[in-house]
């Protein structure tokens, strides 16, 4: 017998009911996974910047320097006056570049970074500047080798710089020619206006310079030729101006958007070719702060002086009053009292 109910028929099989979806679509899951990965990367970068990229503990981390007297072999300890009050966020970094033998520091600069007002200034100390080394008067570029090179040589150079400028640098970085060439090549070269025809050859130094004037892209090798060229009317003084201008352009290129992804390559080059008392985190901190600065507005100075002959060698006697004027204007790290 067939049973009728509610005007519909019953055939023994129920019509399947549609189930409500309780899960997420594959697209939504993928999106959440991507967002989670991005969040994890952001947190990792923040953690890295917090724990690793740090400024030096104070603007003047070096409180004493020990050197060996080149005449007697005795230890000499020079202590920095701890009672002096230093400006916050104010760093004077000693940058030195060696010659082809890695013995003489033919490039000596102070790079001042103020991380409070985001300004930068460069000051070149001519390599022939006359200083007192033990019992003799000699060029400042011989200090590094006289005191044994390496860390000892750089700490001795810091002391001489303190004698010249009246303050101890916040730290130092000694860069050899390989680092300079590699850094320029890593950023794809640097555009620069070569000021004049440069042609020079010195086989004893394995130095061959051949550059034409004009705005052009310089690779590492040709950039090295540029900064080593000295045959100007003003000799080494003009070279310091060219070096300062090129360093500004190189810094801008390193910190440009397209090259920021090469931070790990920069660090590798520095670790292999730079002697410094800063940590890698400190150097990355300075790089991070430089990105906030207008490098085109950076001030540039070369210490003034006069050529003199000392023991048959051509030297450069600094004008102390004018040096003090430059330091007080842009590099003095002390709080005025």
C-alpha cells in the first residue's frame, strides 16, 4: 500500500541536503600564511635592529690607549679625561686608508655624524702633516707603521689625531685598497666628475693611472686611480678635496634604494678588509643613521697649513689657530660649560 502525505511522494530515498561550509577556502588560507610569514619577517628585522644594530655605548668609548715608545720600547698609557662631558649622539670617526703596501695611511679623515640633527661633516688631515713621533718630527702618515701597524698602529694614530685636533675620536676604521675597490664594484660603480686629465705611472707601486676629465661611471679600479692621483697644482691638498667628494658619492650609492639589499655583501667586504674597534652592529647603526642625512649638504674641510722642509723631506705644518676654528665649528664633541 502506498502512503500519501502532504501532497508529496516518498520514494524511500531522502534528497541529499547541502552542507554548510565551515572551513576557509584555499585562497584565504594561502593569504593568511603569506601574511604570517611577512609578520614573522618584520618581527625578525625589528628584533635584529633592537639586539644587533646598536650605537657605541658612548660617543667616546675609548678611555685609555696604550702605545710603545718607538725610541725606548717602554709602554705609554694615555688616559682620556673622564670628567669631560660629551654631546649626545655625536660621533667623530677616524677613517684611514693605506697605500699599496698597507704601511702608510695616505688617507686620513674624520667623519662626524650627529644622529640628533642628522648632519654629516668630513675633515681631511693631509698625509704630510707634521707631528711629533717619539723624539722626532715626521709626517702623520708614518705613525701607523712606526707603532707596528694593526690595532696598535691605529691606536697610536688616534693619539696623534687627538694631539692635532684636541679630542679623541669615537673610534676608527682602517680600510685597505681591496675594500675600496670591492665596495665600488659591489654598488655597480659610481658616477663622478673627474676634474682633469689624469695620467701617471709608477711601476714600483704597481700604480697606473689613466683617466680623462668629465662626468663618467667609475668602476672600482678606476675609482682607486682617482683617489690616489696627486699631480695637481695643489698636490695632496687638492687630492683630499677629490677624495671627500668621491666618498660622499660612494656613500649615497651604497645607501640608495637599489643597493640596500646588499647590506650582507657590504658586511662581508668590511669583515675581510677593515680593521676597526667598532662592532659590525655599530657600523650598521652608522649606515642606518647616514640614510637619514642629506649627504649633498655635508660639510667638507681640509686642515690648513704651509709646506716646510724637515730633514730633507717635504712636510706640511698645520696652522693651529685655524685648525681650532674648524674643530670648534663642526667637530667639537664636548658640551660647552
